């Protein structure tokens, strides 16, 4: 680090949904941003919006985060501009509805690459700068990470990994002054549903939270040094009840729910 190096908040999957909402929240609190996603036009539009509101114009990097070496490219881009991460927000990810044996195997492996491998790589790649800055990591998981999910088996499993990994990393990095928070929203109306192949009703309205509500809760939780954030009392209740329910009942209920999502 040189005296001229500036801190930046890195946000992946920033082109839509929770990622865009997180970018707006961090920018509103004075953070300089680096936004990463595949769609350059979306990133540029968001950067223009943030600059128009008086924030520093974010650096944008169009990048396929499923590809190997994404963390290296991000690090090189930051270093070339005398920037280093103070906060890493791992939001990029997707899901697929359907039985694991019937879904496209390559797509499911790509989901694991993005939801698990890339998140892990970016969580670990910048620990030194995060420690220097007393910064943090915000990993976007899901309420799905608290239970098995027949009908979305691989997606649920990836989110279970994110919850477990983030809680452990919170413990490991706390002595270094680095906060790690797992943000676990319930259902949020975004592009996620269409990308996942959901064609029917999803969840009870009582569980729904907006991307803006989720982003605000995640920001507050990270700032407070919380290891786990579940936005909304009904979703908190779900995570508390899961360990108390019989496994067969839980699996059957989840499977029915996923089948309803695929009804035209």
C-alpha cells in the first residue's frame, strides 16, 4: 500500500436487484465503489445515477465472474488505479429450479463456480487490505441456506456453504479487525426468479422483502459487526423453526413449494 492508495467497496453482481440496491446504500454512506458484473450498460447506468446524486462515480468492470482468474483481474484493475478493497460484497449468484438429475449439469456446475468458488476466492483474495482498513466482507446467502431444497438442490446447497463459510470466516478474521457478515434474505422480487426458471407463484407475501430493505439490513449488520443478518421477523422465524421440524416433513414441504414455482 502506498500513501496515495484509496479504499474502495467492491460489489459483485451489481447490475440489478440486491446488488444495485447495495451499491446505492454504500454510495449514500460515502463509500467509493467498484461495481462488477457482466452487463456493462447496466453498470454504467448505475454509476451515472450514483454520480448524479452527488457520490463519487463508481469504477465499473464488466466481467464474467464464473471464469477462472476473476479475482486476479479485479485486483490488477484496482492496483492500476491505486485502489484497494476496504469492503468486499459478494452478491453475484444465481439459482435453477428443477430436479438436479434433470437440469443441465454444466449450468449447475457453473452455479457452483459462481455461488461458491468465486465467492470464496474474493473473500480470501484481499484479506490483507481489509485488515489494514479495518474493513469487512458481506456475503449474500439466503434463508435457503438453512435447509435442504429438493427441487433446487444445488442452489440450496451453495447457500448452505455460504452461510457456513461466512460464519467460520467471521470467527477467523475477527482478531484481524475484519468483519464478516452473512446476509440471508428470504424471497426478494428481482430478476433472480426469471433466471431460475420460476413460472408459478413463489412465496407468501408475508415473507417478501424489497431489495432496498435487504440492502439496508445488510449494511447495518456489517457496520455493527454481526455475523448473520436475516431481514424480516417472519424469515427469522423460518430459520429458527427449521431445526425443530421433522426432516421428512421439511423435505416434503420444500419439494411441494418448488413444484409450485414451476407451474405455468
